């Protein structure tokens, strides 16, 4: 079980690293001057590659988490409300991941209408979700 837990943590941390950085690329894309096609294309290429890579990291993170929960029984029984809250946050993180795909497609199609300020706030959502998940798993407040 410890190997599964260790790999789960590695994949979750790696996936979230992508969730931290991809929206930062969106901020940079939103700030690219209209006549700077090379810079825009370079940032789009980076964003596409990062999105693909973090999507590959998300899959084992979720699967290993499910194995820990369903096979090893982590979080089962009374006094494990923290796990339910964590699962809601994980579902939110998966949704955030898909919103990132939507925003990336908008940039690819030149249809982004969000400001770099909005994207800066959006960028912080993943940090908050990650912090809350870590607190729930370590502290198990309820």
C-alpha cells in the first residue's frame, strides 16, 4: 500500500504542477501584443504540450487514489468526512483541468475574451484547491 500511496502523491503533485503553470501561460498569452505572432505561437505550443502532459499525469493520480480508497479502504468508516470533502475537491480539480482545455481552445481559435487580470485570479484557484486537499488529508479535521 505504501508504494501505491507514494506514487499517488507523486502523480498528484506533478498533475497540480501543470495546473499551476498552464493558467500562467494563459496570462502570458492574454498579454501578447496582436502583432507578435511568433511569441503567441510559442506560448500556444508550450500550453498544448503542457496540457497533454498534465492530462497523462491526471489519469494515474485519480486511478491510484481510487485504488487506495476502494481496495485498501482508506477513508472508510466513521469519522472520515474529510475524504468526502477531498473527493469533492478532486472532482473540482478535474473540472478545473477541463476548463483549462476550454480556455486553451479559445486561445487557439483567437476567441479568448478574458483579461490577463481575470486569468491571474483563475491561476490561483488550483493553489487553493491543492492546499485544501493537503490540509484535509494530513489534518483530517472531520
